[in-house]
């Protein structure tokens, strides 16, 4: 359990990956569409997607010649339950978490640095 939480929190620590998760809240996206708003190579985006996949936060599947990404929100459940274990904090709700991520992304536009990947 601890290893899984470490993987999820490590994946969420990067602003580019949080931005990708926010984008996938809307709908499934092709990898090329995920990469479009970022000023980095497709290979760099693929590395971010691999980290999100390993954490179980997204699933990737090939449809024809196109690789698609889909959000797996249940992967955050264990992290949410873990955070709720700290009784002095309010329960973490995924809707509230989504709003938090959106406000953070709006306040701090992602300026991805390939050296962080």
C-alpha cells in the first residue's frame, strides 16, 4: 500500500502531470492532443504519460494507429483515504481536489522543464 501511495503522490507532484490529469477530466484524448498545449517534445510527454500510467492514474490504449489516454480516477481513492486518516483535516473529495488543481494550474501556468522528467 505504501509503495502504491508513493507512486501516486510522486506522479501528482509534477505540474505537467497534474495539468494532463485536468485535461483528461473532460474526455479521453489522443497522445498528440495531450501534447499539443505543452512546449516539449512528444517523447517528453510520453514519459509523463508513462509515469501517470504506472501510478494507475491513467490508462492508455491503442485504437487503430492512435494511442489514447483515459483518466482512472479510482486510482486516487487510496490517496484520498490516506489523507482522510488525518482527522484534523476535512475529508478530501475528488471534486474539491479537481477544483484545487484547476486553481493551481490557473495561478501557476505550467512551464515544463524537460530536465525534471
